[in-house]
């Protein structure tokens, strides 16, 4: 017996209804993605010289993207794993939308590292000659396990819904029915299946939570393990992690608002969800401010020579514009908006969350570049400089386009709101959900 | 087993750059050209860097020749994911160009900025191309890998081969990197730091001796003798 | 046995790191495969659940 969900028609409505508008959107995104691929080919043939990187700025926008996309990926795990453990049942309608961000931004995070390599064709050397003292190996372990686990976690919770698609979407094209058939693994909506699935998901949630903390900490250790000023701090791990969860949660708000509007899911993705996310975001923004102050006060107060060069460069030097924009975008404006405008107002929430994500990208940039520009040898080498060049810009755009493309295509083939998790009644046991009508709809 | 090290007397160095030039010819570092050099992409295994204190007219300049420090505790070796950079048993830090994946973690980790990346395939003007050093260790490096000063370790191999051919035991003084050999002011000394009677070892214990960024714990094997 | 030496050799040599990565991913794959089999097989030993017939498949293309 299928789970009873009064919104099933509404949730399934967007699936497979590919419109001309969709093809246009997919076409544009695909073109952008292919442009980026072209830029990468160009870079592969010519060498990394066509980028703006140099000595001492050996890492540029690609590594910024790596950190940013891995951070964005924390959205899904946070919403579905951490909130699952915490027993926050309001999260149910948005779990899949959030996890899909994780799933589709991870490839571009991991890919950015490969794009950044001078010899991407030697990537397997990391396995053949892997040397575990290097933080890169820690990254390879953590990110590959995280990628695998989020695919599996996502897929597991998708199986019952695939089965619903299999049973209901009978006039879909043959290949698509076949796809549902295979992916559903012969799911029968048996109560025992649901009981076990819930158990597996609960267990995996604990594991995913540990993994999510590990992954972003390890990412930060690429920087923290060196002795360079501005990077060599124990705070860099927690700071990266908090930033990741902040930008991830903000991305969820943006995605939900778009899905709600485009796919007419107003009843399912009700305003109450946005209000809950707003509370979380206020907490994270304040946490981010705390980390920011803790880090910069410690550095500034002790005024060690090399550290101060980097700090001054951020506060009042070359990077001051980026630094203060970041502070405004991540902290200043969003907090004001959340506190005074965000309640029951999706438009303002989305605006604040877009600001947060622009700010978080800038934050990744401002952590990485100023340290490289002012290395320890600064007093003899002189200040470095860095300006991203065309291939870097094209590839960055391509990464974002790719993420949106995968997401958009996915929503046309699978239900983006979990049907069984939001069901009023699951086979075997009642599955009480908070009434969607509780919150005011706009 | 010798532990190779270098001492540079800053009193004797007058920044003629002959070390830089000799290094280029010995090790086939490519010619970047003005545009690339302005972008900070010139590859100079040995550089002479000006360290300027004060402001005109009360100015004091120290010229600081900077080869690779060949640290005993090298931060670059620690972070290499594939052991493409490693410290050999005689303490020389080397790069395996066939294995390097070009991730540039080592370049970022090195506090002395001695590691260079090949942004483009190497190039030389025609006139120079005919005079590249034929030794196998210094064959031109492909694009996308990291390279750095090796203390001219091809010269170590040649010195050993010569000693063998002449049927005499190899002596630490047989091996001299190009920058040391060419130094106009005889400011550079090279030898076995573990031999208490060697000149480098004695100079390294001089009260004038210091190492760059000693507080980082990298334990460089290049010592400087303070000016003045 | 020199444990310290072993640990040092593990971290310092080219190769063991790659093996560890493969091991971690391999164990994870196996675990996930077994978990999937276990929960999909739920209820198979009891009487087979009858596929729902009370609701006709609905076309989404009307």
C-alpha cells in the first residue's frame, strides 16, 4: 500500500512535464557548461599560464570554488542529517531539495581541484603513490567518502518515491519507466521495508553528521597545516565549517523559494519552513560573526609581524573593499533583513540569502588570496598580485551553470519533495506531520 | 653519509647575480620573457633578493642570495600527496617531475618561496637552445610541474663518477654547485655539515651565522653570515 | 615490534595512503550495498504485500 499523502498530485505535477521553457533553460546552462569545458581544454593544452595565477599566488579562484562548493554541499547534510538526529520534523518537506544541492554541488567542488591541477591526467597518482602525511590525501579520503555517502543517503530516501513514480507515471516514455523500474529496487511499500529504511536513514544520519564535520575541517586544513600567516590557526577548521553550514542553509532558502514559485508547491513548501530556516540562519550569522571576531582579534591583538601584514591588507589595504563587502553581505545586511523584514516574507529572505552566498564566496577568496599575496618573504620578494583571467571566470560560471542544470533536470524526473516523508500516513504506522496550513501563506 | 649544506657570507656578496646566471645555464631553467616575468612567473632557482630597511636617504640594503634551503624538516615534502618531492638520504630536497601532479600545495607551503611552477611549456631563444646542459637530471621540465634548486645534484653524481674513474675515494670537496663555483666574491661555501672539520660546518657555527625563519622549525641547511 | 616506526612508515611513504583511501571507499560501498539489501528485503519473509489497487495509476499529462 502506498503512503497516503494528500499532496501527491501537486508534488508529482512538475515531474516529466518538460516545457519549452525548460529546454531553453537547459540549453543555456548546457552552453555555459560547455564553454567552461572548452576553457578547461584550452587550459589543458596551453598550460595554467592562461590563468591569472603566478608566484606567489599559486592558488586562485579554482581553490576558492573548491572550498565554496564543498561548503554549499553542507546544506543537504545539515538539513537532513543533523536535523533528523535533532528530531526536527518540520524539515521533512525540504530534505530532498536540500540534499540535491549537496549532491550536485559536490562534483563541482571536487572537480575544481582537478581543474586546478597542472597534470590532471596524473590524478590516479594520488592513489598509486598516496602519501598520508599530506592534507590532500585527507581531503581525497573525506571528500570521496562524503560524495559516495551523500549519493547513497539521497538515493535511499528516494527509493519509495521512485516506486510511486514507477506505479503512477505509467505513460512516461519507455526509457523513463525502465529507469524507475530499475531504481525502485522492487520496492513494495511494505511496512517492514519502511521500518528498516527509517532505521538505516537514522543510522546514516549520525555517520553523515560526523562526515560533514570532518570534510570541511579537512578542507580548511589544506591551508591550516601550512605555516603561512593568516592560515596557520586552529580556528580555521570550525570557521570553515560554520561558514559552510551558513552558505548551505542560505542556498536551501533560495532553492526552496524558486521551486515553490516555479512548480506551484505553495501548499507543501509553506511559509512556516522559511520562518524556521530564518531562525537557524540568524544563529549561524551570529556564529559567523563570533568566529570572525575571535580570529581577527587574536591576530590583531598580538600584532605579530607577518600576520599583521595580511590583516592590514584585509582591513585597510588591497583587499579592504572585498573584506568589508563580505562583512556587509554575510553579516550586516542579512541580519537586519532576517530580524526586521524576513518573517513571513520570502522575497526578503531570498534577497538576504543571495547576499550571504555572494559574501561567503568572497570570504573563501579573502581567506585564500591575501595570505598568498603577502608571503613570509614579502619584505624581500615584494607584494604579489592576482586578478582572475578569462578561463577562470568561464570555468567558475560553468560550475554554477552545471550545478543549476543538474538540479533543474533532476526536478523534472524525480519528485523534489519527498512524498513518503511528508505523507500523512505511512503503511504500517501513522506518520504524523505538522499541518502545512499552520503557517500563514502568502 | 654527508649532509650537504651551504653558507653564504653576506659581507662578501655584492649582488653581481653571477650565481643566478650560472644556475640558469647549469639547470636549464626556461626563459620566461618580460611579460611573464612581470607577472611573477620567472623561474629562478637561485635569486638575489634585495632586503631594504629604512627610507631614503637613511636607507640600508642587504642583498640576500636565496637558493633552496634544503630544510632538514621540509614543509614541502610533508604536504606532497604523491611523494613527488622528497628529501634524499644526503639531505637534498628533490622533485620527481614524472610523478608531480601539479597541485602546487608544496609551493604554497614553502615559507621561502623557492618552489617554481611551470605555467607554460619551457622556452628558450634559439641561441640558448643550442647550449642547454645535456645532463639527464636537468632535462627541460614539462609544463604543469613544480621545480626548484637541487644543489646541482647532477654535479654530485659526476663528482662521484670522476672519483671512481680515477680510482680514489670521493671527497666532499669534489662536489660544488654551480652558484658556489661561480661566486665572484667567494661568498658561498658548500660542503658536508656533519663533518666537524669541514669549512661549512665551522662557518655554520660562527657567531655571525643565522638561518632564515629559524622560528618555523624547518631547519634549513643554508646558513647566512650576518653583514657587518 | 616498532609501532612508532610502522606509523611513521605509513604516513611517510608513497602508496599506503592510496590503499587506505580505497579501503575506506570499499568498506563504505560494501556496507551501503548490504544495508540496501537488508531494508529492501523487509517483509519478504512474511506474506507478500499485495500491490495497491485501490488507486488507479494517474496520468500526469492530462
